[in-house]
């Protein structure tokens, strides 16, 4: 019997502690590892390079609405539509993609709605979720956008929309493209009612969303560094056979060329919106009093 055999009864073996795999995240801006809790407390803005990470509806609502550490708001129901109008199938059936997206995000569609106070102004907010099939615009997104606009009209409230999308949802073909004129008509109804419609363009906002409701706001705000455009830069370069400028289709470039009203850091987004909404709704009330 060896000495290690004699020692074994006195040895205590412990199971290796398993550390959670989501404690750290790699910043897409500077490639540095950032502690997940620090990133969350900084509103998902990298503390090293100021890169704005993409966030979903839950985080966006908490950041925008008034309230202590989390915001006070009420989620609004999103209309249900046909899941697979064209019986589309590519590498997998379209319903399977929808099921996976719902399981991944916990959302029924790529557009979520809520109502609450922003700077003391009662507001309807719609948030597009890039994590849900790239925020693609299908019938569900169109129906949700319209539901938010109709609620704003019915209650006489401003409508704020945060866009994040790769464009139209190819699995729905023409049905997807029809959401562009539907949203445009809803925005025109808000304009006729004198209700503010403000767009916050986040990374990325492209395709049919850019060609419709993303660029029709009374005020256009973007987060720093957000990619905003219709077609991709490579497609444009190949079409016009020219090299595009540095930073083309980024928020700062668009602001410098007059396509945006303001580029606002995420930390300043809620107070900026609060001031704008307060002024716009006060101006609307003043106009109605004069008309009366």
C-alpha cells in the first residue's frame, strides 16, 4: 500500500465551481471585456470607448420612462397577425423562425409598445427589437406600429418610436412592403391631429424602415455611431462606382449633412425627450386655446 493510498481518506475533493458565462461581454467598439453589471448600470454604453450597445424593449422602456431605477410604465398589447401568410420556407420553415425569435427575446413581435411619463409628459413609446429576426418589418411590426399610433390619437398623446431594423421581412414578401404606406398614413393622421411624432434612430436602422416611418418624424434623433441608411455601403459603391466618404451612413455624418436634428448620448436621451415633448405639447395646447 502506497503513501498516497493512506492519505486518500483524509483528502477532501471539491467540485469545481461553475462561473456564469454571462459575467463579461466583449465590447463591439473597442474589443475590451466589460463586466456585465457595469455595462448594465451604464445603460449598456461601454465605459471604455462610449460605444452604444444594442438594447431591447425592456431596457429601452426602463431608460426612457420616468421613475426610480426602472421607470414606471404600462405595456400595451401588440396585435396578433397571421404567422405565415405565404407558407414560406428557406433553410427552415418561417413559423420555426418566429418560434425561435419569441423564445430568444420573450417578445411576441419585433415591435413593443408601452405608455408612461417622459419628463412628466404622458407618452406612447414603440421600440423595435433587433434581436427579434433583425428587427425586420413584417405584418406584426406594421400592426404594432399602427396600434401605437391609434392609441396616441385616441388619448391625445405624443408618439415616440425607437427604430432598429435590417429592413423588410423577406418571408412575408409584399405583405411586408405594404407596412410602409400603412405607417405613413398613420403618421399623417398624427400630424393632422397636431400630435408630436419623434423618432430615435438606433443601430442599425436600414432598409424599408428607413424608407418609411424612421425618417418621417417631426424631430429626428439618433444615438452616437448608429448605422442609418437604405442600402448597404458596398451595394451603393458598386452601383455608383465611387468610394464613399469615411463614416458614411453613421449618425454623425447624417447630422452634419442635415438628415438628423440631433445626435444624443443615451444618458441624455430621456431628459432631452422630456424637454422636447413638454415644449411640443405646450405649443399644441396653446394653439388649441387660440383656435377656440
